[in-house]
C-alpha cells in the first residue's frame, strides 16, 4: 500500500511538471511573437524558386520562379505561437498579369492544421516608381491561442511570372495608431500649415544657447538646407499648446541638437522645465537625442525621487550619427541599451541612398518592437515619395517623418492600409505596443 501511494505521488508530480512545461494557451494573451515581418532572406523558407532583385524597391530582394514552374510553396514564414485575436497578413506580390488571374493561394497553418486560406487573385497595383507591389491580404481570426503558426504563399503553377517580397502580420482587433510626423517645423507658420495638411505629429530641431548664465533654446538646425528662420521658443510653444488643446496634435518630437559646451544633464532639466511651464504634457513628447547623450537625458527625465515622481516622463529616441560598420542587430542593441522607447531609423531625404538596404533596418526595428523589448513605437525618416511610404507601411511602422503629410495621409486612406492603420490621437499611448 505504501509503495502504491508513493508511486501515485510520483506520477502526480510528473504530471504537474509536464503540464507546467507546456505553454498554457488558455491563460490570456501569450507573448507577442519575436518576428512579425518576414523577408525572403530573413524569416522565410522556400520550396521552389530563387532569390531575385527584379521587381524590388529600395534594394528590397524578392523571390521568384521560372516560367512554367510546377506548383509548390513559394514562401513559408518561420513558425511562432500566436495569441487569440483578429489579424491581417500582408503579402507583397509582383506580377505581370491582368486583373482576375488566379496566381495561387494564401494559407495560414497551425502545425499541420490549415486554419485560414484565400485565393491569390491578380489585381492592378502601382507602377514600379509608385509602390511596385500588389498588397494581398489574408485575414485570420483565432478564438484561442494557437501554436506553430506559419503563413504560406502557394504558387499555382502555369505560364505566370510572380515575385514575392515581405510578409507582415498586424493585429486588427483595433487598427494601428499612426503618427504622420511633419518634418522640421521650425516656425509657427510651418506648424500651422503642416497641421492643415493632416499631420498629427510635429518634429522640430532645438539648438541650445547660453542666455545670461542659463540655457535657452532656438527652434533651429544649424546648416539648415532650407534656410528656415528660427521662432522665439516661447511663441513656438504657445502655438503648439493651442494645437494640443484643440487635439489636432497627438505627438511632438524634439530633435535635441547638442553643444559640447553645454552639459547634457543641465540641457535636459532646462528643456523639461520650459515644456512644463508651457503645459506641454510629457506623454505627448519624444526627445530625440544622440546616443552619446541619450542615457543622460533618460536618467534626468525619468529617474524617480523619494516619492516616486519623475521630472518629465517623455519618450526617448536615441539615434546614431554614424551607421558605418553596423548591422541592423548591432545598431538596435546600441540604441536599446539606454532605454529608447520611440525608435527611429532612416536617411536624409536629400541623400536617401546613404543607407542602402534600408528595409532590413526597418524589419529589425519592427520585429524588436513586437518581441516585447524596450521599444514601443517605430518610425522611419524622412520619406517624401508615396512608393517608399507604402513600403514602410508594409513593414508595420508606427510613424513616418515626411515633408508632405498630405501625401502620407492619402496613402493611409488607400486599401489595404485603411484596414490596418488609423490616425493616432492623444488617447493613444506612445509607451504601448499595438496588439
């Protein structure tokens, strides 16, 4: 009897251990997947076809097949566990067919079970210079969490050329709040014009200056290529506050230029005080700071006092002034280390080729955001062509800096982006990953 009792206890302990080792899909939401954007070379596998550069934009590789290729899996994404909810899976597809031709099938799998599918039908899409891909959508609804989820594009064969690019997964229980960020708004007049052009976020450059023994600020970027005059900072903040009070602005981004003669900690404290005096809420502000000074800014702004209060809990965007010798992963590690929450990457609109293969950086950025790291929002700067705007949306960014917010707004209203995105408002938190 004692032996049977001991055996029963042993078996019960083993059962408890095994159950604890299995992911509990019924308990709320699982951790969001580590990868939500897959490209032909990063996160996709292929049964047929080969890597091509034809049909790609901005150095984006594509996957293609020879003419008269037999049917097969053109791409399949790496597996992941996925929480319950509604999702849209976007496939970039390039082809030479007229409307209405069946090219294959879009599929979603959980293990060996087919959980969603839709025919891939050719549709008219923008020209190479205007965006270059058909954006095919597979919608998926999970009543409960699912393990080993993969997305497939099955090629139907025949006399059809086809190229595929990125695949992106987006939650659509609610649409992703998007920041249409107007670039370099150095004057009251430009802020007003950009808001009238449907910008819901404002980016401007700040240069610190010594003023009678204290730190003052000019809304100005040295070497400004547009020769934009600076506004008085108090007048500038007063105008921003009016737009915030009318709820037309959901976010401001302060590009904090540095001066080697001004201590970064004093700079951060002085700037926070000016913003508080102007009643600009910290939750609507992002400080964009070079990595060398970003940790200091982060500490000054967010360090809690004995009563648990921080000075000015704004978002932090740490940027590098030199990307040479870096990969997307090493870059991300550097900027994440200091506590960046609102992460951006990009290239000058004057010289956009300064960062070749930039979509690999955007892929790394959005995947890091979705894997529950420090990053909460991702954006790209500076985009002026609708083609590049569309491509960034394909990768699930939360914002774009642009000189033409009216163009960005037009793209957001196109299919399929109107299904996936909406304008961010002040009710949205910059410190929350969209799920």
